C-alpha cells in the first residue's frame, strides 16, 4: 500500500519514515530538505551582508584617502598664498611707513591692513598645523650611543617614530644581518625590552598602547593609520596619518630563528599576561589586514620596541 506525501503528493510506501522526493519526515512532521535549503539561504544572506559591510568600509577608506590628498593640495595652495601675502604686505606697508602720514585716515587704513594680514597669516598657520606633516616630527639623541631618533606627539603621548636600535647584550638584528638594524631596529626579549629604553623614556604598558589605539578610533582602524607609507610587502602599506611609521620588523625566538620581516611587525608592552606569568602582552600588525592585533606571547620571544616619553606624574 502507498501513502501520499502531504507536501508534494508523491506516493510513498505506507511505513516509510520520509518522502523519497521532498524529504518530508512523517514521524517528526519536518521537511528536512526544506530546512537545509532555508539554512543555506540564511548563511548566504549573512555572507552577502558581511560583503556589503566590507565594500562599504573599503569605499570609505578610498574617500578618506581622497580627502587627505585634497587637504594636502589645499595646504600647498595656502602655503603659496601665505608667501604671496607676505610679499604683498612688505610691498604695501613699506611706502606707508616711509611716508610717515600725518592724516588720521591714513593711519587707520594702515592699521586695518596690518590687522587683516595678521588674521590671514594666523588662519593659514592654524590650518597647516592641524595637517599631519613631517614638520611635526621632533628628534631625540640617545646619550648612550649618540643615535638620533625621530619622535612624534600623538594626543597626550610622545612616541619614538622609529624602532629602538640600542645594542644591549642579548638583543638581535633580524636574520643576523647588520643592514636590517638600520631599517627595522633591534629585536629584544621582554626582560631586555623593559630596560633598554633611554633615560626619560620607557616601554609602554598595555594600557598605554590602549590609549594610542583608542585615539586612532579603535584597533580596527589603528593598523592602517599607524603603518608606514612604504616598506610593507604586497602593498600592505598604511597611511601613516599621525607619523608613527610602524615597520614590519618581523620577530625571532631564543634559538636564533627569524620570521616574517616585511610582512608583520610586533612590539612589546611592559604588562605581563598575569603576575608571574611566562607571557606578556604585545601589539602586532600584518601586511594583509588593516587593524592592529593585541595578544600575549612567551617572554623569550624577540620583538621590536617603541619607547614612549616619561612625563613623570602623568605616567600610569
């Protein structure tokens, strides 16, 4: 005897547990094929949604890059206007000063002109200052070996804009090649990293790295803003918007192996994973992602070091 499937009306065996055509389960009252199809549809919608969010983020990045380029063009134009204004001020005020005008009206006109020039110059200087440029870099000389480091102030913190390159016993340069020392700085284990920064500087804590990340807009945006404009393989460069200039110095281990220079960079924090733990927190960046990583790793690993300036009472 047969029994019609209530879903597709196919004649099925009387004691069949499921329809051979549509998969309807008689005992459970569930169409299994339908559920599988719906589940696949659901995941497809999720994938499409994620893809749309990703595309939106990429488009927003392109917009921001274009805005930055426009801002730099405006800066160049304003610099030209400033030079022109200076020349015009000299040409205009020189004869007025030489004439020693006796009339009150001429004095007032000259005063108005000078005030206008001062206002224009002040506005231009302000606009130039808020744009990130190489002029915002400062320098610091390490008295221990005479090395000069670029430094940059980001929000309330002043960071070295280069990896530390101080030759302390136990530190390494990537691949044991001296030329990598000048490019990426040295690699240190955690214990060495804590005591290798020069006087007035120190290894930042995990919380101090958090302050930097939050100022970037969070870890998801920090990587692309902190990475240098060149030096990363496979077009993994960043915008270096604030002048931090993170480079992919790779990492090493205690037995002399080195990995991933050009592809990732890792920097120690002074914070242990747990008190007395064998691990400590670090920050990392990869060539193929735009966010910054936070993790912990064995203290014997060899990572780069970025020092932050010690402001005394403001520290931690």
